[in-house]
C-alpha cells in the first residue's frame, strides 16, 4: 500500500486570501450592589475586549499552534491562506521540530544515521519511509531507531526487507549501507509489493524474480528475473563495496530507470523500462547478525 504523508510531502499551492481575522468581542456585565441603610444603587459596567487578528500574530505563535495540530490535518491547514501555507511549508519551522521530537528519540536524532539530513522535516519524512516491520523476513527485525534492520543468524536462509512507502511517480533517492559483513550475497535495489522476502539457501533473492531488481555488491553484477544483466558499474577494475560505505539509490519513476551513486559519483543507469507500479526500497542479506540501514533523502539533485 502506498503511504500518504500528509503535509510532509505536499506540493499544494497556497490560496491568495489573507489569514482569517478574529472579530472584536464585546461583553457587557451587570451587577447589583446590595442595598445599604443609606443608599441603593444598581451599577452597570461594560467591558470591551479586542482580540488579536490572526494575521497580526508573530510567526513563532503560528508555529506553536501548528505544532499541536495532528499531522494528518496540517495539509488542510495549508490550504486556508498564504500565511499558514508558508509557516507549515518551511523546513525550518518549529512545527516540524516538535513533531519530529514526538516521533524520534533524541538518541537517533544525534546519531550519524540521519547525518545526511539537515532539517527536522526531512528527518521526520525519512522516518515514514524507513524499513517496514510488516514487510520483511521473519528472520529480520527492525531496530528501535526505525532505520536499521538486523538479520538473525539463521543458516541456509536469504532474507529481505522493504521500505514502508512505494513510489509510482516522481524522482526519489535514499541511502543504504551495510554495518556488518556482506557474506556471499548482498543485494540492494527495489521490489514491488509482490516480491518475496525470504528464500531457502544463500541466493540473490532481490532480483531472483520478475518483481525485483538488484545490484549484488559482492560480485558487482545486476540481477533481475533470475538473470544476470552484466557487470556494474561499467568500470575497469571497479572497486568492491566496503562496509559502512553509503550508497545512494536513485529511482526515476518518470523515466522508468534505477541508478546508483557511490561517494557522490554517479555510477550510471542500472535498469531501464521499470514497470508502472509502486516500487519499494529493498535489500536482501545472508550474513548472520549483519545490519543494514536505509534513510530516505527525497528528490535527487543532479550534480
């Protein structure tokens, strides 16, 4: 199922109306003074309270208010007026800092896992695109940080995992890196919802069927539908993957291509002619106790 991320990824255009105003509130109170031996009087007092208009509120007040609005309602708020749109759309807004702290621990925010992301909004978005604990092998569990999977030491098994969100349109990029040995087979790529997440033996599970496409980091070759599609990258004596090295995966749904980058060097297009269906970040691994992290980056900026 494709995931809807509300205002985190919204590209709506703001309406041109100004922020809604708040009407002046007038209240009238009447009090009766208890009669005294010398006089009786009825005192009527009127008090007028003028509320502050929405568009006169300081920006930090807007941010404070919207930080308490559920994320599913922020998109609707963006459609109210330009001021609300700009406040919520801003990556630096305190709205996203509060929502991010409510979802992610301070430990993960300070760790190196999210070091490629500068804003709280980007980190929160990456959380919603991270590994899916409901779409991975039974021999894999997702660590509490949400971004790292751990493969249990199970013999004669190949195990895979997919991201929470599939992509159908647009351009997307994410980072993947192994934090342990690769073993005899380690594959990174994409898969549809129908691709299996577990197989007997030690095989290149990702790429072994028509629903997945992968780059085997051990042998430096491309795999799809069980067939080898040549060496990758197309370099003489291409270097082998090193543990801890971050690979950038680039999926262009509009051009139907899958590419990779290593150390900010574009390695070329790996696959063309991808199907018009949701495609999910995916990996498959065989080595016991190895860990693989994945962080969604967003739109890939060329160069």
